C-alpha cells in the first residue's frame, strides 16, 4: 500500500481519504500504511446495514415500525452526525433496560462509538467526499463483466493485465499513464 501510494504521489493529492466497511483491521492498515490520508470514512451502506439489523430486532422485519425507526436513525446520522445518533440510541437503551432489544441497541451503540470519526457524514458531504462505495463497486462489476463475455478465456496474469488497462482507460488516465511509461523507457 505504501509503495503504491508513493508511486501515485498520494501525499501530494489535494483530496485524500479512504472509504471502507469499517473493519478494524482495514482502519489499522490505513493508519499504518497511509498516514497521509486526511480521513477514513465508513461506507454509508455498511452503517445502514447495522441500523437495519437493529430495527429488525426492535420491531419485526418488514413492519412499518422497523422501516420508520431505521429511516429516522439514518436521517439523524446523515443530517446531524454520529453524536446525535448516539444520543438517540441512549434514549432507546433507556426504553429497553434488559433483553434482546437492549443487547442489539448496545451493539449498535458500540459499533458507532468505535467509528465516530468515520461517520461524520455531514462534514464529509460538506467537503464534497463520497460517503458510499456504490460507484466503485458498480465500476468493478462492469469491468469484470467485460472479461466474462461469450467465448472469452483468460489466464490469471492476462486477466489482471486487461483489468489494469481497463481501469487506466476508464479512470481517464490513459494518456498520462502511457506518457509516463514512454519517459521511463
């Protein structure tokens, strides 16, 4: 990671942040390998998945109450940030002092507490950052589909080379990449 960051001159970029699923090992690697990053953002969809799971325990899955609670919590997080969400969760925990509902709320609260800095969506949006990995995941799917066309057969090294070329082209870096390669040759 560090070598690739140096090669790309990541430290010199005006905007530099990571977007991930919030796994602690990924956050640790980013902190250790990419200290030049300004922020590490929790993918909004992953935060939503945790809130949805909680809503299904609090209210039966598929009910209007579960949907309403989930949307209220996610709106709070999106508009006001993680500290406001933690305040709301504290009130919910008071309503359910024991049992499964208490445990799932406590689990969600602990998840948010560990990732407060990664969930400041109002600030990240103000800075113009993407808070979701959807566009990247969609692009990855599109690129891999192009390698899986009818009659196409690839060995691993050729598939990786084609993916690398497709990524360079799709990112708008085709000319700069080949110009740099020509200079290095």
